[in-house]
C-alpha cells in the first residue's frame, strides 16, 4: 500500500483506515513511503518518523519510492542518509525464497 503523504496526521489516518485494518487481518500488508522525487527532497527525519509509525502498527514492512532519492537526490549528504537508514534497519535480513515449493504447470 502506498502512502505518499507529507502531513504526518494524514499519513497516520490512512494507516488507520478500517479497510486497511481489515486487509491487515487477512494478509501481510507493507507500506510504501515516499523517499523523494527528482525535484522534491523528503527529509530523513520524516522518513524515520513514518517508518516508526508503520512499525508501531505492526505492518509487514516498508518500501521506498524512488531509489535515487534514497541517497543521491536529497538536501542531506548521501553519507548522512546512508547512516540514518542503517539506524532504521540495523540488522540484515534474508530475502524470502518465493520459489520454495513452486512447481510449473504441467
């Protein structure tokens, strides 16, 4: 689910929608967070706060849009953002094996 909002109250209210809670009770739901656009930088503090709000509500995880703004297209220095992301995600995790148990149609 993508929630690209600058206003924290709006971001939180969308996490709390009844239909989101209903979906979350049946399937793993992750939240897409805006990391910035080509001409619009998102401060690391906003990203950190939004990630924490998602975690506080026990969503399955987060993703970020778009890749280049994670480090390069920001008002903050790339090293500052990398350090901040390492603090948000201090422990590496293994990717799930999506092909385990998969069999081609015959």
